[in-house]
């Protein structure tokens, strides 16, 4: 047993043990060790962006994965926690391009060219790509780093190409010109899942157009986007709308771009059921090149498509002389002003609508007609059924309905991106010839498709492409399907659903058995944490300040199953205090000396010993059940309650009766054995949550010394996961209801005695006389425990004690507990205080009773309000009775 330092310094301890775990291969999975006796447990990390840095969201997600992995190791499983990073096409290319522009190395990507820019991105990746991996190690993540993967690794890239070719040959991948979501900042198409809808405050512009065939007849149109009027190729009305039916087939004069009035562009009035009678004026401008619904109307009526916008969101020459070159939002203002000058702008009103934003670039997207590659999703039926029939379980279960609903209305996936960083589409063209294969065609004149694949097209293969697929590797054979997936619900469609489809399509089985969806971390005001709001602390700063264990424990304690987490640094501080409590309790044990992990003699167990052993068994069972059900915050609450309240505040205090006042060496040795037994079990159930401090204490107390190397001898990581006591252990220790009831009765005496102190404002640190009139025999040891816990000096046990009149008394399970007040308080001052407090209570009680007696109140308010007032009456009445009793105890009239 090596002596612990006076204070716990997490920095040094964490660095020491993480190096030890790495050097001894503690995280390395070996498929050859998997057997019926040593089953596999596997989990793949949701790959963070290669240029990312650790956030509190990563802390939450990866701490949960680490808890699951570490516990599985202690359960005797062969654990593979497979790590890696994602190339994050749009995000990474944006970061690098922005840096290069800032450095003056380029103004536009075309200045460098594809090959040079991709080389720069690889340089960036090599320099900054490993940062988040190192930060995860600081957190204590026990990943098998020997298997770290990157979605642009050569072997992984081959998997991506192989999948594309397979789907193309199956007829599930096709190329077509369609309206897509376009990001003007990243200059690429986006899938629907990459568009985030946000409420925006703008204006609704009402402008009028004249019917060409009926001069003087005007139609009013409402739009939020006057800058797209030059792209209008029709106006539409509902054919069932009696206001406009007679105008169908006629034309209107399009006001923009401004031309000679007599030559103003004429566009047709069409009838289409899509037009909403109620929205705006019932007349819709149709701009097929700039709105998905308008594009569909255009197809139905064979309308021309006029694109008035450049890919970067500026207006092109077709928008007219007054708008060309302007940014789309500036063009909106100018277009409105032009309408005003033409005297056709009737009004503009403030208007809020939902606008789609590029998730990565953070700018409003543009609907844009573009030729792209699309995928008809494979294995949809299997992916749907596995969740519906319970083969795969979601935690919380409510996400299963969301998942099922999405699959019901699934749309083809736009998989091509107009980027240079990513997996290039394995298709080559030569004239009318098309070649799709994992290798380039032979011969001259072939040109590869310039687009790359959506980042998610590579990450949907993550569970098996990281394990050597398409080869039938031992890793795949032993660790696929994986056991758990921990992820955020915001990527249930981006990633989770697609991985399930991919698993069935290429592995013939689901990719994981359980999916745990974390909540979103928010600040105390409920806002989502972000750099822009400045409300997201740096996890590394928190680790430096409090320690990794403290951060892990603090975050997990406030993370209920699937619910959002309101982050408060005080929870991390609480985690640090908890580590300190664990450290100090261990030091208290060391200071008592004696042999480590001695044999427990049941005949020498006190009621307190039996009580803490029973509480330990309950805690082990509760923590195990909570982890089985993915209720991590419940597990941490159990650990906190058991160790801080039951073990430290009650049991260790009770032990002082043995250590300092009994003189019984045999009983002292037995008590030390109980403490060691409890600590050895407690450290093991703590380990997945607090890996560093538990490893340090485990070794310092010598709990590893007599254990086999692979069962806790080398590291607590391999110590067996404890089990709640069975019937044999319960009988051996004598853990029955009688022993438990007596110990609880003692602690009830203490609680009631402390309540007497509080009633009369007597500090808990002050030693005072208590008298117990017992209702039965009490052993000297139990009396001494009561004295210590009550902080009594003395505790007199007197069956015939005649208390002075007015002495406060509490009725306890072990008899009457009295607190003689003589010399403790100023009786006169206390009487005055109680009289004032009693007067306030009587006033409140009278008010609530008057309300309840008033039929106008009682007969009209909702039942909930009435119940609240009745409860208030009960509370005030109880307070009144308590104060009256206290006054009587002081001899008041």
C-alpha cells in the first residue's frame, strides 16, 4: 500500500495512467481472443471532422462510449472501440480556402487549380487533422488507436468507389438534371438533410402586373423575392378560383427587367391546382429556375427556364442592367425600388418565413437547376423492419417513430458535390461513352467526372469499411455487427438510417444492435451552445482546471436519457469535489493502517457494517441496471448518493466508534476489512466514469497485488465488474431486514436529533448534551456511534430521565431523544423570535382559509388552482403546529 498525496492532483495522475494504458496495449482488440467465454463487444466512433476540435458535445458522446467500452472489458468481453475521423468535404475545403484567401495565396479556387488545392488540403489535414484525436485522449477515451481510420485512407476510398460502382450497375445510381439545394458559398449542391430551416424576418412585397389583353386590368402578386422577377416565365392561378378563371390563357407584362414599356416581356397566365387560394392574393409568380414548386409547375406547363443568378448568388445579365453583378440580397432592395419607381409596388409588409440555410456554410441556400448524381436508396424495407420488429433498439424509444416516418417519405439522395476535396466519382466520359468502374479505363480521350461524392456517402459505410471489407477479415467476422452506436438525433437521417441500409445491402445484416441518442448540450438559458454565442466553454480548459474525471462525471450527472443537457460548470466543480471526497476517504483508510483486504469475520460485523454492505449490494445492482438501460445520469446519481452520503457521511463516521473509542483490535481489523471490501467494489463500479482516479487508488491501496494480471492485477480496467450479492453472500454476511432496520433506526435518531438542533438554531459543529430514554437495550458500541453522529457531549442513555419542563423531545424508533436547552440558548430571545414567526404563519393561514371559504373563489377557479391552495393550507397548518410545539418546549403560555 503506497501512501497517497495529501491532495489529489489530476494532471499528473491522468498523464501517467494514460501513457501506461497505451504502452501496455490495454485498448487493443484482438479478434483471436473472441470466444463463447469471451464474447465480442464493438462500437465505432462517430468520426469527428478531421479539422475539428473537442466540444462539450464530443465530451458527452465519447464519455458515454468510453463508459460502455470500459464496463464491457470488466465484464470479460473482447472490446473494440474503433476510432477515426471524417474528411468532411464542404467543411474542410471551406476552412482551407478561407485560410488561403486570407494569406493572399488565392482569390478563387480556380487560381490554384484542383491538384494544387487538394495538395494544400492534405497539408492542412496532416498539420491539424490529429488535434481532436489527441484531445480525446486527454478525456480518457479508451479507443483502439492502432485501428484509427480516416475516410480518405486509400483502402477506405476503394470501398467507396466499389459501392458506387455496385449501385450504378444495379441501376440505383443515375444522373439527371433536377432542381437541387445550392450553397452559394461552397458552390455545391446539398441534400435536403443538409439544409437547416430557420425563421427569418423579411418583407412581403405586393406588386401589380397588367393583363396585356385587357388594358387597365391588374393582378396583384405577393412575393418575398422581387429580385427573381426577371426569371418569371408565367403567373399562375388556381383554375377553380372564380376571381381569375376567365384570365387563364391571357398574358401579363413582366415589370422587370425594365425595358421600353411597349416591349415589356409578356408571360402567360396558367391555371394550376398547386396555387393556394388563401396565400397572398391567389396569384403566384412562377420562376422555374429559382423555386422547386415553380419548377414542377413549369414542367407541367412546358414553361421556359430562365436562370437569372450566378452560382455564387450574384445576379447575371439576364436579371437586367439594374441588377447584374449585385449580390442577391442587395438586388432584392434594388428590385423593390425599381418596382416603386414604376409605380407598381403597392405595399411592403414585415413578414417572417422559414428559409433554408446551408448547414455547413451558414448561408441561405438557393434552389438551382443542376445536373447531379442521385441514388435510389437500397435495402429500405430491411432497414425499416429491423427497428419496427425490435431487432435493433433505439434509446429513447421515441426516435423509432421519427425514423420510421422519414423512411415512409424518403426521397432520392443527391450524392454529387461540386467540390475538389473528397472521393471523386468513379465515372469517365469519352464522347457518348461512359465508363463506371473502380479503376480508370484504358485508352486516350477519357475524362473523369469532376464532382466528388457527398461526405455521408463515405461515412454510411463506416461500421464495416473500417474493418477490412470487402475482404472477409477476422475483425469483421468477430466484431460485426457492432453492439452499440452513440450519436446525436440530428444525424439520424444523415448517418444512422443510411448506415442501416448499407449494412443490409453489403453485409446482409444490421450494423449495430442498439442506438443511443444523446441530447443537445445547452447553456443555463436553454440556448444551444455555439462559438458565435460565446456560451460554450473549451473542454480542455475545464480539464486543466478540474481534471478529466471531474468533467466526465459532471457532464454525465446532468445527462438524462435522450434529453437535452443544461450545462452548468458547477456540475464539473461538483465532479471535482466528488473526486476529492473519494481521495480523502481513501486517505482516511490509509491512516488507520492495518492489513489490506483482510478477511471479513461475520461474527464481528456491527449493524453499521451490515448496513453499508447491503447498501453496496443495492448500489451495484442499481448502477448495473441503469447502464443496461442506458440511463447514465441515474447511474451517476446512484454512485454519488452511495459513496458521498451512505459511505462517507454515515458509515465512515460510524467507524470512528471502532477506531478511536473501542480499543477492540479484532473489531478494528474487521472494520478495515469491510472498508477495503467496499472500496474495492466501489472503485470498480466507478471506473468507467472516473478512469484515472480509480486506477491510481486501486494501485495505491494494493488491490491489484493478489490478482491475476488479466483480472485487475495489471490495471483496474480488467478487474471483474461487481455483481449484487446473491443469497449465499447475503446469508454469509447476515444481511437481513432485522439488521437493516436497526441501523436505519439509529440513523433516524441522528436525523431527528439534528432536526432539534436546527429548530433552536444550535450549530451542528457545537457539542451539546443529548439524552435518550430508550425503549429497549442498546449495546455500548451503538450508543457510541449515536454519540459521534449526533456530535453529543455527552449522550446520556437514561430510562428514568426526568426532563425539565419545556425540554424539546423527538420520538424516535429507539426511544425519546431529548435536547436539554439550559445554557444553550437565550430563552427570552428565542421566545420572541418564535412569536414573530408564529404571527406571520397565522396571517398566511388566515388568508388561505378565507380564500377557500369564499364560494366565488372555490367554485370558479380550475381544480389545479384549488388543489394548490388546499396544499398551501396544509403546509401552513403543519408549520403552525411545529412552531406552537417549539414555544411550548420553551415554557411559553
